[in-house]
């Protein structure tokens, strides 16, 4: 432990004046340039965080310097006639500590300070980068971002996908399918039949599509096809505009079985021959099941077929 002795001498006031100057300058900038509020907030809060760390004797000692933050907070609320809480000053400190190794240029200024406060609960910079990226690409509000973090979206990505993101390698449509996929249950009952599982999914379709990734458009449910003289029904047919391909989805409330691969492969071949055009990429098949069977996947000869599991969570959709 590093004991912190708070002495309101020259050093205290020098650092304090720097912090006050940053906060005042931020308010003046926002009033003069309303369009750049986010950038101004983030730049000045980053600087305040840096000053606080320096005032506390460096990053390692800063862990034990909340007493100094308390003193700064009290004086700022008097001098600036506004609330500058200890918590917000701690957030500024953490903001600087989180991004100092990435440099200021890594901070995406089209997100708000409120977004970044949600991100500060995370310790992994790669995870933070993932949520920053999807927040920008999908125009997530801070409440939506909070839900994504709460649902541990990043942690449910495959390790291969995480490595691709870190190395900035090209991804494919299947990379962002979560495992397990979360299905929200508003029926307040145990799901033991496929029809009820499908009911949950279609009543909460937007959330379900977000669990698959981005770029999905809905084509049809119980999509009717005819092979020979017999009709079949695809559980769900989607199209991904980003990866330019159809996606066949089948839902199973049991463990994955060998016949499930044969079934979805037949549906995919039909879509390739009858539905897709020559401009589209080959169709992908995803089986969402209660329990996966990795051994079966090893013997599946079609590399376009993937499987993932689902997890039911109780949720009040209203």
C-alpha cells in the first residue's frame, strides 16, 4: 500500500489549477462550438485524468489516491459552482489510464462521454475496441451499449474471431455469430417445443438478429420450398447485405444430430440453385441447437455449415 498524505501546498494548487483550467476551457469550447461537444469533453477529460495521475505520483500510486480526488472534488464544486463528483474525476483518471498506451488518436470522438463511462468497467483494451467499433457502426445509444456489455457479447465470440479483430484481418459472416446465442424468454415458461422457441425468436427478431452479427435482412419464416413433389419449410431464411449471401437457419431444441446436417445441406443447395443469383456468394447454413456435438462437425463435409448453441434468459419484453 502507498499511503497518501494530502498537503494543500504549492503542489496541490498547481495540479488543481491545471484541472480547473481544463474543465473551464471545455465549457467555453462547447459553448463556442456546439458541433464538437463530444470531442471537447473527451479531450479535456483525458487531460484531467492525466493531471490527476501525475498529481498522485504516477499510475501505480494513483490506485491509492482517492483522498486527493475527494479534495479536488470539494474545491471544484465551490470554485466552479457546479457538481464535479469524485466518481466523475475517478472516471476521468481511468479514462486516461485505459487509453494512454493507445495514445489519444485511439479515442473515437464520435462517441459520447456517457458511452465511454460504460466502457470503463472493462479491463481488456481489445474488448473495449470491439464495443467502440460496433457502437459506431450500429449507432448504439449508451443504453444499448450497456445491454451489449451486460450480455457479455464479446466474450461469446469465438477465439478465432477475436484474433482476427486484434490483427485487423478480414472476417466472414459466421465470425460474429455468438456462442451461445441468447434468446430472451417473455413467455415465463420452460421452452420444451420448437414452436415456442420460434415464437420467442420471431417476437424479438431485432434482438435475435443482433446476436447473429450485423447486416442481416429478414427474408422469411417457415420459408416454403418444393423439391420434387414434396414441400419443405426452412425455419428462417435471411440475407446478409454486408457479406452478400443467403443464410439458412434451423432451430433444434435437442442435441445436434447427424440428420440435421443432411437436412440443412439440402435446403442450402436448393437456395443456391433456385433463389440466389450469380452475383451472390454461396449460401451459409447455421444450426442453432440446445446442445452442440463437435464430433459430428468434424465429419461434416460441407464447410458452409456451422452450428451454435442457445441459452434462454427470462425477460420482460414490455
